C-alpha cells in the first residue's frame, strides 16, 4: 500500500472537526457578529456628532490646550475657544506674558 492510499484511509476514518449542526451555528454566529460590527461602525460617528452638538450648544466647556517645552528657555502656550482664532497666550518661564493673555 502506498503512503497516499494510507493517508486517504486515515483521513476518511476521522470525524469532521465540526459536526453538521456546529457549522450552521458557526455561520449564524459569524453573521450576527459581522452585523454587530457594521452597526457599531455606523452608530459610533452618529452618536459622537449628536453629543458634540449638544455639549457645544450649552457653552459650558472651555476647550483649552496647554503645552510646554524643555528646561532650556521654557514657555507655555495657551489657547482657548473664548479667544479669537489665531490668538495665543505665551507665558515664559520667568512669568512674562505676551500675546492675547
């Protein structure tokens, strides 16, 4: 007997990895899983836009960014939504302020 024929005998004797019912269950799980992922991809941006418009309409948040540079000649740049676009407040490490503070 050749090795190929032996392999065919062994392969035919083994039970399938998943039974007939298990493959149908797997297909249903994959279908609902992919539908859930697609729904999440659609609903996440919609929910983000709705909450952003509601938060912005109240006017209670001040989206201010603060940053700093290393120890040599350090300074902090402050920007706020309350300032006109393009205006910044620069605070040097010695406390000197310049710009629209």
